[in-house]
């Protein structure tokens, strides 16, 4: 296969393999080009000619149990793409934080997300399918996906954030923001007894308001529930759920163009914070904080924001994480939040913090 994706939906015991048998995935420079299309989408944070939205053609679609992936010695083939990007050390993060935070203090932005990349190296390369299997075992609540294309390289994500999901009858998206780490006895719970700070509540409200305004452009038939506390690995977030109907399922690309990137990975105002991130963040995000998943307007669509992910290059792993900044954000607290989020991928690699 020239490109493949294998994904497992939350709380399921099977995975779906999507394979393109020949040629390269179709490449697009706008989400609107996804209107009426079917396939597995791999979209970056910033779309460029070198880093496009890709649509893996479903020449092969196979449903398999997660355990059988290792038992049957599946061989999917890997690409050799390698790219060098600067890593964000704590000193680099401090510079970025000061730069980003100054825009909040001055009132230029209401919220902005600061991300970073950390590298981990293992003595021997761990087969990507083995990493996918570990992720499925560790994180039953999350959407797990392993994707490989020539232009993107090989990526693994374990994400809790739905961008767009549904079928011809009903659709849903979520507003997910705010982060706290579970520790000690809290790890035996879902975090329902935790008290949220004003900063986290405000951050989640910003995302909720944004999604409401997006949906109003496409439908008058939507319903919001929440926020509520939800667990993802050893973290908890605030989540609001939106369910809605659409008059036309053939224009999902237009809706994706409006939704992505949400303030949960970008900021507000959207265009200004997006441009600021592109020109000022120390490490390019590439396919981190984009989105991926199966797009099928006639059957079922499952698209998730690419959070808690890593780019796999042999025995070298580029891990990505970010956090939303508001005016009252503190540098050390935000750094520790990214460390907590990086644990999701480090646990898959078997690396302690």
C-alpha cells in the first residue's frame, strides 16, 4: 500500500484499516475541496503545497480486532520521510510564552494556543503497529489512529476531541478545553469531584461560543449540552456536546473549513492568532493540531482533532503538545500542562517522566 490509516473509535475492540493500493493520496489546499468526497483525511494545522490536506482512497477497507494486528503480523510498509525541525526546550518555551502572552496582556488576542515539540529516542525502532496496539490498550476512551503517507510521514494520535462525527441523520461536534491532571486517588475516578479554575472555565466558554457561531451558519437545528468533566488518559477536560442536523451532507468540507482550526488549538480572533502562531511559534506544528479520520457523507464520518500525537521516524519520535493561554496564564503552570499532555505519548513509548 502506498498510504494507509488504521483507526479505532473510543470504547471499541476492533480497528478499521484503510489502504490505498497505488498512487499518492489526493492533495487539497482547502477543506472546501472535501465537499462530496470519501476517504481517510489527514489534515495539517497550516495547509501548504508541501503540507497539504490528504485524502487516502479506501481501496482496501478491513475491520480487524486490535489483538489480531500483532498476532497476524500485519505488514503495512513505512515511508522514509525525515524532516528536521527545531525542538522547543524550556528556554525556547519561555521566549515563546513571553511573546504570546504579551499579545493577551495588550488585548490584541482573547486567547492563543502555544504548542511545542519534544523528541524521544528508543534503543531500537518500535514497530508502528505495536505502538498503535499499546495506545489502544492504554486509552480505551480515545480515538486512536496510525497514519502513513509519503508527504506526511508516519503519525500516531490518541485524541479525545471530536471535530465532526455523524451520518445522514444526525451530526455532532464538541467544545473541549481546560486541563487538569489526575493524581493519587483521583486516578481511580473520572475527575467529577475536581473544582475548575476561572481560567479553565473561561477557556472552555470561548470554544463553546465559537462553535455555536460556526453552527449557526449551517443549521438552525442544534442542541448544546454541558459543560461536563471528561477524562482522557490521566487528564480531565471540560466538554460541551453539540448535536445538529444538516440540510445538505454533500458540503461537509464547507463546515470543516469554518470549524478548523477551533480556538481549542488556535485562538481568538481566529485568523489573527493563526497567523501569529505560524510566524512566531518555535517549532512548526505540521500535522499536529490538524485533524484526521474517515470522511463519508453517505455512511458515517469520524473526524478528530490531532492532539496527543507523535511523528514516528525509525527509533526517533517527535512528540507534540500545546495549551491555551489567557491573560492570567502563568508560564510554569502552562509548561507543566504540556508536560502532562506529553505523558500520553511517552507512556506508549514506555518512557517515564
